[in-house]
């Protein structure tokens, strides 16, 4: 069921027990936006008469001022079909029989099983939903027909040629007004040059359910010639009425009505769409007529079983997800400890490396000092060696 549709359903509740009323309202407000409440049948009847948009009525039987059965009787005087659900603490066969004769929708015992109530309301809303869809399809179909009527030349006629309808475009082109339509015949607007054999052959095709298409010569009230590119089809099976949808094809109008020609090219698609919508509307009508509360209740039981199975499966998935989450959480904690331990180890190694680098730097500095001392000593030794050589040479000379 479409949730946005349910939000538009209006419910009236008649219940004199404040606690029961609060439970009903708090539950139904989750699904429906508009809920009226009354503490007795008389108050409920007043609310109903002031709010004709109410879709479903839920009423207790035993109430002061006016009981539920009298409320049902009063409402049935003006509305035979509005869904009406009776709630009661006990079953009284006479009351139940009277309620059935008054076209009651459902009978629920107290204490109220909210799930059962919602199922009953859902069934009643489903019928209203089909009606809503039917109205929407009908409205859409009317919009399509209205759109074509605005851009095309449209007229309707009977088999004997009697004109029954002309849209504004056809009236303007032909020169006839709305008051003259009832006195017109097809022979008054078809040009005399068109052979009768051609017209009869066209009618023969149309009567067999075919769509006739062609470019035809017409004559206006002022004896002015105009051409229509027409599509003619029978309205409905069993009806003696035919519709012509056409567009002007005179030379001066070809440029102005290029859009009309494009619409004419898609007229087949329009007719198919119209036929499809009519079929959908017919199917919806049959579906509405064939709604069986018992079959829907059995379907609901089956759906409830499926829902229970789905909930059990969902619970199983949730448990499995919880187990997986715990397992992965433990794994993450373990990995986190390992990473912290590794980071600490890296930090220790980093400190050691820094200390070694410092010692290495000092060692290099000391080596540089030793190297400088060695170089200085080598220079002094070289100087002494030269002096010794010089002294040796002097001794040899002497």
C-alpha cells in the first residue's frame, strides 16, 4: 500500500473509554495524519456531518447519548458504503445481525488486538486505493483528450452523418457556431467533389473497428475550401458515434501548424495509449467488484507468516553481525597492541641510534685532532731531518 496515500486517509473514532481511545489514537497516528475523536455517538455524528472527507469510522457499540448501532443507522441514511468498524467487549448475535444488515465492514472484540485492527483498516484502505488509482487514470486520460482537443480539429458524428460535436477549432474553420451543430450533417461540410463511393468505402473500414486516415477536402459555411488530414475511429463498441481528429493541411497553414502534423503522426500512439488506459480502468473496475475480504484475510495470514520468517532470518543476521563485530573488535585490539609495541621498540632503537651518532661524531672530532697533531709532528720531523742532513754535510766538508 502506498504510504503517502495512507497519510491522506481520514479516520473518525467513537469511544467513551479514555484509555482505549488514547491507545487507538497513538497507534493510528503513526500511519494516518488526520484522526477525529468522539466520546459518544451523538458527538461522532456531528463530526461526520461537518467533515465529509472522513474515510473510515471506528465505533464502540455501548455508549451514552447514542450507541454505535444508532450511529451506524444515522450514517447509512446518507452514505451506504463508508467503511464502518464496530468494536465491542462481547458478541451479541442480534446486534451483530443488525450491524450486518446495515452493511458493517468489520466487527472486532475487546481487548482490541492492534495488529488485527490495522489489518482490517488496510483491507478497507486498499479498496479506496483502487478507487483513487481509477480516478487518477481517468483524470490522466481526460488530460490527454483535452490536450488533443486544444491543438487539433475535432468533431463527432453518427453513422447517418449527424454532427454531434465540434471543438472550437472546427467551428472557427467551418464557420458554424455551437448552436448550429445539432442541425448539421456530414454532407454539409464534406466537399461535393469527394465521390460518394470514396465516402462509403471509408465508412466500411471504420465500422469494422479500423482507424481511417486520409487527406480530405471540406467546405465551410462561406463556401471556402479547406483540407483536413484526418483520423476517424469508432468511439466505443456498441455506440453509434465516431470521432474525427484532424489538422489543417492548406498551404498557408502548413508552416503555422507544423506542430499539429507531428501530433498527427503520433495519433496511433495516442489511440493505443487511450485504449491501454481504458483497459486499465476496466481491469480496476473488475478488481474493485471482485474484492473479497475473506481472500484478503487469508493473504494477510500468509503475509504475516512470511513476515515472521523474515524477522527470524533478520534476527539471525543481526546475531551473526554482532559475533563478527566482536571478533573483529578483538582482532583490532590485538593489532593495536602489536603496533604500539612496535612503535615503542622503534623509539628505543631511535634513541640508541642517536647515542651512537653522538659517539661517532666525538670519535671523528678526536681523530681529526690526532691527525692534526700527527701532521704537525711529521712537519717537525722533516725539519729536524733537514737540519741533520745539513749538519752532516758541514761535518764532511770540514
